[in-house]
C-alpha cells in the first residue's frame, strides 16, 4: 500500500505543476504578447480574483501539499 501511495504522488504532483505552468505562463503569456489572444478574460494563477479558476488552483495546490505530507509521514515511519 505504501509503494502505491508513493507512485500516485510521484505521478500527480509533477503533472499538476506542469499543467499550471504550461497553461498559464507559457501558452497564455506567449499568446498575449504576440497578440494571438485577447488580453481580457485570462485568469492568472493566484493573481486573478474569484471565479472557478481560483478554486481550481487552490484545490490543486491542496492536493499536492496533501500528497507531499503523506509521503513524508510514511517515510518517517518506515
């Protein structure tokens, strides 16, 4: 069971971080700078106020922190 939890954490944590980084900074930032996308209506992580984007970002960070804490607790026990 412990190895399964580590595998899940090692898959989800980088995936969530990469999705947040790629979706907002790289894709949205480049499109906005080149004029390919309108500047209005693009939520930035932890900067934009309200809406489902803030909830999604906060939930994602909560899952990552929970997985990291779980791995640390299991490693200290075993």
